C-alpha cells in the first residue's frame, strides 16, 4: 500500500483539493495494507466485500485512495506510448471533478465504484483527453441508425440496428467516441479545438484506426434542454452534427443525479436540493410537468471535418 506522503503527493499531481485530501487522513491510517494491496492489484474485486469492510458511505474513501494510487501507472503508460505531456496535463483534473461531484452528493471526498472503473480506463489509456473533451482510444458505433447521402448531397439518418454496407456510416463502424467532462461551459470553439487535437492524435498514433465519424452518446444531447434553457453553448454543440435518439434509454433519473446531486434519485426527490441554478430551475419545472429525458447521440462524419474544423 502507498504511504500517506505518496497519497498526498499523487493527489496534488491530480489536482485534488487539499481539504479533500486531509478529510481522508484518519480513514487512510485505518486501512489494512494487505487488504488494500489485494484489492488494488486484482483484475476484479467483489464490491460487497469492500462495502462490508467499510460500511455506509465510507467505502467511497477507499475507492478514492485506490484511484489516487493508480497515478504512477498512468504516468508510466503515457511514457510507454509516447503520449505528450499536454495530454497528461489535460487528463489530470478529471478525478477532481468526480470528487467534487461526490462531495456534493454525499458530503464525502470519495468515489463511486463505477467511477473507479472509469479512472482505471483513464490510467490505462483507453480514455484520453484533448482540451475540453475526452474520447475512447478505439470504439465501434452502437447507435441504431445509419447515415445515407441524399441526391442533393445532404445527409439523412434512418433506423438501422445492424451494419449496412450501403450506408456511409452505420452500426459497428469504427469511430471516435467522445465524452463530455463536467468542466464548465461547452463552448463551440473549445470543442472544435478538441476535435482538431483528436484528429491529429489518431493520424499520428493510430494510423491503423480507419474511423468514419466522431460520435457521442449522452443525456445532455436531449434536444429538450435547448427548449427549456437559454443555452447557446449547448445548442451550438448539438448543431455540430446529426442528432438521433437512443431508443429505449430513459435518462430521467440520470439527469436527477447529474443536475441535483442526488444518487439513485427520481423526479420525486428534486426538492431535496435548492433550485439555485438556471439548469436546476429549468429541469425542475420540466420534471414537475411530467417531462422525461432521453439519451441522444450525435454523429459528425469524417467527410464533414474539413468544413467543421476549417
């Protein structure tokens, strides 16, 4: 198990707030090193074993310590792959964003177990960050639509659950899958700059990856947000490509968690938190009228990059 000094040093590198680090000192000193090493070094672990060892919300502290302990692995992987220092700097704040989230949710400087899985993906390099946006190292499209060209040159999307050889882009095709960290406004110029960096990265590091599009799947892509909020940034982002609905994916409870900081919450719980931001007010009003949120996707075809990226 790492020492307290190592933990604080790694946490500083990862830009965790000092008060969050200090909040975990007493807990850190109580962790059995043998137990930690066994869990940390295993490919898989039993979540219930951890929750039994650290009842209530305390298990989140253990997950945070494991995430911080993986920092040297991330540094080593980036060196091995010859990834740039700029890429490493871009990815550093991600853990702190999640810790901020769970402080708001639970009042504990820790992580959820599924987010620990996310941090493992970050340190293994299967998820990378380029400025404002993140993306997978490789990905195959799983949206149930296909892109076709109309006679006038425009693009149309049609329902299609399988790969279609006649389509420009369809299910199973290689693509760059982006993620949107909760890192402030989703400004168009920052997103396009991220796209440029991704395109450059794949041209230099993944010449074998013949991707056909940039895609994203997210609750924040639901067009209802641009109807209930005055968000030009979000509207601009959604206008970058071709939107489609992910059939059967209701994201209402996910929105409750993300917007109101209520894990496992439902619309009935939203008054547990103050409606003190524009987004919270808009979402609360919409939900109280019986509204629901869905997951949407967006496709930006590779052939459209020249116009988009300039």
